[in-house]
C-alpha cells in the first residue's frame, strides 16, 4: 500500500470523533452547526440521515437524536463577518462547532465582530471550538458571568456548557481551587459545620468547603479588577430552566432598587418576605448555585469573607437579615444532582422556599 494511502487525516478523524461523541451526549434539542469542508465529513454522513439541502452554505442531517448542520463557508467567496452573521442567524442553528486548527483563525475572525456570539474551547477537546448565540436577558444585566469549576471536572463543564448554550448565556470558566490538607489555615475552618458531623471531619469536607470559599474570593478579586458593576457567579453544577428567559425579562422590570444580592436558586432556612410577584426578600437561605452580586456589596463584604471561618453559603446566609438579598420567583436555576467535590458523595440539594 502506498505510504500516502496510510496517512491518517487528523482533521477528519478529529472532526468525526468529536461529532460522534457529541451526538451521543448532547441534549437532543440542540441544533449544532459543523463548520468545515464537506470532504472531511464524508464518513460521518454515511451514518447519518440527510434531512434536506437547506441552501448554498449548509445542509441538515441527523445523527442519532442530535441534528447537525454542515456549514460550508468556502462555497461562498469568503467567511467574513457579514456571512457569519447571516449563517448563524438561521433558526436551524443553536451553536457552531469548529474542529482542528486549520481555518480556526478564519472561523474566529468571522465571529469577532458579532457581539451576540461567544466562543470557547470545548471542555476536554481543546482542538474543538464551540460558538453560540447569547440572547438571554442575563447578558445585558450582568457585566460578567463566571462559572467556578475545578479543571478536572470536565463532565460538569460539558453539562453546564450545553445548558448555557441552550439558554443563550455568555460566560467563562473560572478555575476552582482545591487546597491540600496542610494548606488550610485555622481561621478558614474554625466555624465550619463539619464540627457538628464527625463523618465530615473524617472525609474531604473541609478541604472542599475551604476550596469553594477560596474560589469565590478569587472570582470576586478578579471581577473587582474590571470596571463591571454586576457579577453573576455560578457553580459548575448550575442548570437553568427552559423558561428562564421570559421570567427574568419580566422580573428585571420590577427589580428592588436597593438590591445587593439576587439569588436565582435558593434553599430557604428562614421564612422569606414577599416583595413583588417576581421577588421575595431572603431572611436566611443557602445555595451558591447562581447569584448576582452588586460591586458595592462585594467590596464591602470581601474582607469579612476572607477572614470568615464558616462555609461560603453559611456566610451569605448570615448576611441576609441585614442586607438586601432577594430571590427570583419562580426560581430559574437549580443545582444539578451529582457527585460532590466537597463531600465526595452524590448530592441532591433541591430549591426550597419558606
């Protein structure tokens, strides 16, 4: 066999491997555009069902429950910002996938002038870039959205990415911190609830809880280096519900003027006080799944948080009676059940309102 026939086309293998994996794991309601030439996708299309020839630049096909769109920009003169905007505005596409390094700069350049779209390396597949349309009201409300996530939790990062693509939310991952046992200071743990549960003292609870708190402190410090006024901080097990756009659009129109913290998910420990149709004032609640913070609040409480000896959500719970903390109604986010890096067990912490 000639040597050239034995050469593996890296671009083809990468694209087909990524697309097949995504087709088995992505939410069925996603419509994913694959940016690239048609030849690298020949083998892929043999296992797919062609739905329709949808135009000069793309065609629809099904691979399992996921629908894909083959986008061939080089059928046109060039992949420029205007063409990118036209292609990506099509309702058949939720997000766009680019595999490999060839043409990635051209791909990104076509999106760069379109502020509605965001690109990120796909978690665990650094040579794959994903782009999606950001049309959620949160993007106009919050100046920055940070998703705290340990780099090793690729599984959580992928689940969050799929959800935020479907909900049209702009964000960036913020690497979480996991300290070693000998790196923890007494002042960081002196009031933790671990002392009420002996099983927590024997496990990884304290390193996990301290790491969670340190991660939030680092995220706050990063935000304060910007000019932003509102930060949305989420954990990587956050999932937004399908109706979040409509609820938030209405809720932001009747926002309390003096708010400092806005919970999008919460578990109340004390009865809340109704403020309006869409907001209730918290008197003591937990869950750091998804919270909006005002810059002035972060600046005021950050020194106290750094010196705090309790868990992150307990610290915030203790501030609620004296600060303007509200929760949206109905709640639009939730903590997805799964393996916890704090307790090292499977956890399920549903929302609760009193």
